[in-house]
DNA sequence: CTAATTTGACCAGT
DNA sequence: ACTGGTCAAATTAG
């Protein structure tokens, strides 16, 4: 074959979406595009850009400490050193000795469900617990509900302590709480392959039924953001079934005392395996 | 063996 | 022309 590249990408257009979340400040973040319109036609047209100009693509930014834990399974499909990126990635570490400023991920179900959700990770600062800016593009159309995860409470190292204490509180009492002492720039790596931070918790992943038609998200329990998607904004905590968490992607950063982010996910993008393993 | 990750190249958008 | 974003082949890990 002489066709080296055959790309079949998205092609629907959106009005205009810009990152209005956690812009430069880790005060709040949302997983779902604040004003995005979902449920658009599937991709089927110009291969790589045409109707879906980069500018027209729905995207929203999220600042988090756990870019890899957002409740969805991602597959890395590329990385690029962004010119403006000052920080390569994890605590100054490089991937295979490579300095990169952006990691590109796409939904693992893209091939199966034509889910074109993707995200771009960019380290925001070089702090000890590096802050990442995650630029999400397109909503998840795979229908895969975000994987429940306990709330994470990151407390800054004590006056004399050097480690970072991460507390995983389970909202619904899923028995998912653990304390991880993170030593200076020493994340626990699961596999020799994944250069990213991986934390192991003893939380049991719930068998998330596929009742969720489509992934939902909300900013905060208090602010009823209007997501023109469907269904009410994340219902109360997993009181009964535990389908979803209230603040799935809410994340509050308190420099005053501690970091609070309900950014839950289960496993690193490392694999496709869902919670069925737990 | 299968699947995911890595890496360089290519293409599109700005 | 440059940068960013995506793909696809190769490699590695599980």
C-alpha cells in the first residue's frame, strides 16, 4: 500500500469553547465542558481537520495534581515537546531522557465506541507535587461512566516533614481510604513502564454498571452548572448504588491548609482493564 | 501472544 | 514557516 497515513478523525464542529476552567489558578476545575454541547454527530468526514478546526473543537482545561486519574481510561498516543512548556513533566524528570511538554491521550474506547475524547497533559509548575494542566478535548461518547474513586485529600508536608500525605476518603464508604507518604519527588511507580505517578490504594473499585448512558460531570455540588447533556448534575454521594460521585471532577485547592480534589480515577492509563479486576 | 507504549514523521492550523 | 496534534510502525511489557 502506498497510503502511509490514513486518518479518520472527528469532524463535527462546535460553536466556540475556550478553557474557562481553572485558568491559571487551581481553584476549581471541571471535567465537563462548561458550555459544550454534546451529542453531536459522530465523526465521518474530513480526515484530519476541516470541519473540526482546532479552534472549534470543544475543549476545557483542568488543573489537577492527578492528571492520570480522572475516571476514564486513556491511551497515550503521542507526546510532543511544546515550545512554551517550561516543565518537562514529573518533578523535573524526563521520560526516557526526553524532555516533553505535552502528553497526548485519547479515550481507550475510541476504536470501539468512536469516543474521540482526548486530553493533553502539561505540567504547570515545578512544584514538589507537580501541578498539571489537562486540556480535554471532546466529551466522552463511549458511554463508559467514570470510574468511582475516593476523594483525595492532599496535605502539604508538615513543618518538619518532607513527605506529602495523601488521604483517600471514600465518600460512600467503599472502603477506599489509604494514606500514602510521598517522599520528595518519589512517586510510586507501578510498572517500570509507566513513568507517571502511580499511587496504589486499597480501595475496592465498584462494579460500575453501565447504567450511565453517558459520562456526566459537574463542577461542584453547590454550583449547579448547566450541562446540556442529560440527567441532573451528579446526584448526592453514592448513598445507594454508588453510581457516581458528587464531585467527580471537582477539585478544590486550598493553599491555606490542604488540597482537596475529588479527582478520582482508578488505574493509570496503563491498561484497559477496568475495575473488574478488583 | 496480545496489548499498550514509545518515538519519529507527517499534516493541519495558525 | 513554525508549532501543535495525530498516526502508525516498532518495541517492550504483561
